[in-house]
C-alpha cells in the first residue's frame, strides 16, 4: 500500500512535469487513487473467512491487458487525456509492484493465459528469507497447494509491522515520494 501511494504521487509529479501543468491536490489525489484502484477487490477478500485463498483477490482485477486499456479509455472519456495518461502510468506501475514480493503474481497475459507471474522474490511463511527465483509462474491448478505451504494469513503483520525487506523498500519509496512532492511543489 505505501509503495502504491508513493507510486501514485510520483506518477502525478511525472504527468505534471511532462504536460507542463500545475501539480494540484486533485492530480496527486487521482494518482494515488489510480495506483490503489487495482486492489479494490481486496475488500471482498478482507471479509472472506478462508484467508488462505487470498490469492483470489488478484483474479478479479489484476489483469493488466484488460484493466489498463479499459480504464484508460473510461478515464479519458470522463476526465480527459491527462487523467487517462496518469491512470495508465499509476495502474501499470501497481501491477509491476504486485509482480514482486507479496502474493501470487499478476495475470499479465490474461485472457490468453490464466497463469500468474511474479519476479525475483516472494514472501514465504516457511522460509525466513523468502523464495528467490527469476520468474515464478502460478498455474491455477497448483496455487492453493502453494499457498498452503508458503501462504501467510498474517502477511500484513509479518511484513509491515516488523523489519522486512519488502516493507523497508515500500517505506523508502513512500518517503522519497513525500520528499520529492515537497520539493516539487516548492519550486
């Protein structure tokens, strides 16, 4: 979440700079909202009792080939080109973020493939240093089995409320975005 907020702020700053427009409260707010929007389906998961199936929250919206173009067109029609570009950047970067660290990847090739893809590192409740591999491919047939071994029902507590490589990275990006925003607005 902190990484997505930071990415939303940085995306708004980039759009402001690229289009040479003022960085307004609304532009920054939209950047944050667009970066968080792909996780709106998390609300359904949050109220689900079987937390081990949390990977399913990414099955509804975490399909960039569909979500980004459809969202950009809709936002463009409703709010104009600048907000469509901001949506494209912020939501795409959200999917990039979700391809590392937590969860079971992103269905980058959906509707052509239902596999989830993750890169580099994945959190595991079984392994202190997590799983490291260039590319993880999650086939729907085996994902529940994977989650029963490596899934962490308390991932929020175990990642964000104690020192963890992923939370440290998220906090650093978030702090850098706040500092960058401060200096960008002051110029």
